[in-house]
C-alpha cells in the first residue's frame, strides 16, 4: 500500500490599496478556501498603499494561518506595503523580511 501526502498550495494576490474594506472580504473567503492547504503564497507586488487597519487585518490573517499550521510565503511585496508594515512595527510579524520586493 502506498500512502502519499499531497501538498496543497493556496495563492493570494493583493493589489491596489490594502484597507479594511478591501482586505476583510478577501481574508474571510481565503480562510474558507484554504482548507487542506499547507502553504499560502502571497503576491503583493502591486499594492499601492496599506493603511493601519488593513495592516492589522493582514497580520491577523497571517497569524490565523500560522495557528492552522499553514506556511506563509511572500513571493512579492511592494515597497509601499513593506514601508507601511515597517512603520507599524509589523514587518517581522508578517514575515516580510523574506519578501522579494
């Protein structure tokens, strides 16, 4: 009998402004779609700005993923997103120190 573990990836693409209005529905839907995934890839190279509430909601999302055992990999993050996260002291908590700008 062969037992193979299949790894599932989920990809989230963020662009434009990351605010409470834009990120809240995305993260709610993503948490439902992530079922069975072990990796979440985030592409955010086209984010134009991120406000404080959007940053904190994104942090809550990344924390929820970690609690579920999902690995978060940033493939791209815009300078605007990194700067906002750094200003709010969330760069490390979001895992952006490893993001490709």
